[in-house]
């Protein structure tokens, strides 16, 4: 393995996606940003589109602009289906937050399997998913069955199969684990859940825009995901939800609002669910944020998922090679799958002092990763916006920091946001 910077520069020269870095705002050339898996960078086109939407559509057009805005949730959902995940038009809409969509879809799925008492998930799922499920089972007197998952290895299809029985109404997991980046077996798990007659709900927050998401070929029933990570939609941008076409008219989500009403402006007093995916909408969406999502989705779709996935595997493999050479001797351990096909686009390293190292990296070395409990440093070199040289520089600064003991000056107390 070559660890000289020249190797990184050669890889950048051969990178078919290298030009995409210039499509994003980079005001600070010193900064090594390794947190694109938490908040994606700002596409240059987004600033322009938002300025136009504010000045022309809102400022000049005022209420008349709703003609252009009213179908945006579906239109952007279709763009996600066409360019980001494997789904058909009319199966995805932009709506609410990931958390609220989890509630809507999980509640609809539980209602669709009356008499079954169990919601199945695992203990490595993202906390908000688990909280929503705890609330749902408590309100309905059901049971939350929780599989144990190895934090570094990811969801085991065998463990899922062993936990399934005729009592399970719904099983829900993350496609790419937020901590380790492990990729779950979307096909195998979906098939196992279907074998017992249950429905499956996937959280795609860390996978859409970083790995292939074969919703159609796996037969997955339901999915949700956020747009502010690899889709570069911006902070707090609305999430999306997916409902397999055959289920759309039998599942009924619990929050009945006028954006889910069949003839919204008839102002009829009685709720009558819109046909298709429209019934999964609720209330007025955040239009400006949706426009941010549309631009982010367009940049990723233009680059193409095949190229994005190929670079994600190559870039994280390069990162793992450098970590093996430089960081393992300093007390780090790989806390992600070693096989790039089993790993999303981020890599996690275990170190007992991960929190203080993370602080020192951000504050003294101009490298931005993030920290995840209990003792992990998460490095997200988003494929569209990160170069091989960025990875080299980031890891070089990290090794120099730890060699110098620079983290020892930082207090162990965590900040409000990690
Ligand atoms: C897997 C996963 N689900 C959900 C969320 C957050 O949900 P929300 O957008 O509702 O805050 C995150 C945020 O990082 C996530 O990683």
C-alpha cells in the first residue's frame, strides 16, 4: 500500500467525478470536510435557485406561485425514484421529517396487520426510529422486539430470520447503519420478513445517494429517508417516503391532512384520501427547503449512482488503508466492515479517546468528522465532494494530532451537538 501524498494526487487525476467538487461552495480551502454523511455540502446551483425562488416566486409571484409549488412533493419524489433509488414514478413523495414519516408509515403498517402484536427492529437502528416505535407500541399495547446487532458488523439476516414469526406485523431497520456504515441485506431481509407475512420499513437516510437502493427488485414495502446528508438538500430539508405501489390504496397513514385529501380545494368537510402516494402527504410543505432538495438530488443524479457508489467504495478503501498504516499503531481500530461492498460511504474508527480527538481535530486541525457513542470517530468522505487528497490530508492531520497528544488538552465533557 502506498501512503505518499503523490498516490492520492494520482487517484484524483484518474477520478471521473473529480469535477463535481467544483459544483459545491468551498469558501475555506484549508478545511477537510469529512461529515458529508451528516450534512452534505451546499451546491452552488442551490444558492442561485433559492435566490430566484425568494425574489421571483415568493417576492413577485406571491400566492400565484402555488400553481408551480403544489406538485413539488411528487415531482421531487419522482426525481429521487428516477435518479437516486430504484423505484417507479408515483412511489415517492417529499414530506415532513424522517421521524414523522416513520410514524406515519409504521402506524399504517401496524393497522394493516391487525391481530399481530410485534414490531421488530434492532438495537443498532437510529435512535429516532426506536423512539417512534416505542411510542407506537406503548400507545397500542403492542410489543417491540429488539434484535441485538454487532455495532461494527451490522444487521445479521440470520438474526432477523430467527426473530420473525407470525406475530410480527412490521419489521424496520436501517439500510446503512448510522454508526458503522454497514450495509444491510435489503433483498434477504425483505424476503425473510415477507415469508412470515409481515411488512418491512427501511430507513434509507445513510444509503440514498451513497449506495444502490434496490427497492423494486427486493420488493421492499416501505421506506423513509432524509435529504440533508448525501442528497445535499440543506439543514432541516424535508424527508421523503416510499410506499410500494400495490400498497398505496390499502395502507392508511394516521395524520389526515388537506394535502392528502382527494380534492384539496373543494374544502369538503369529510376526509377522503387522495389516490396513490398523495394520501401520504399531510400539510403545507416547506417550499424553499424543497427547492434545495431538488437541486441536491439533481447534482447527485447527474453524477449517477454507479459512479458515486464506485467512488464511495474506492475512497473508503483508501481511507481504511491509510488508517491501517498510520492509525492502528496509535490505538485506533476499524469499526466498520472491511469489505467495501458491505460498507456505505463512511468509515468509523474506534478509539478510547474518540471524543477528545474529535474536538481537537475540529478546533485545531481544521478537519471535520463527527463523534458517535460510545467511543467512535466517524469519517464521511462524501464521494461527490471529497478528493483522495482530502482523505490523505485529513488522516495525516489526525495522526499528527494523536502523536502530539493534542487531544489531551480538551475536556471529556461532550458538547450539546456531537
Ligand atoms: C438513520 C437516520 N434516521 C433518521 C435520522 C433523523 O431523522 P430526522 O430527519 O427526523 O431528524 C437520521 C439523522 O441523522 C438518521 O441517520
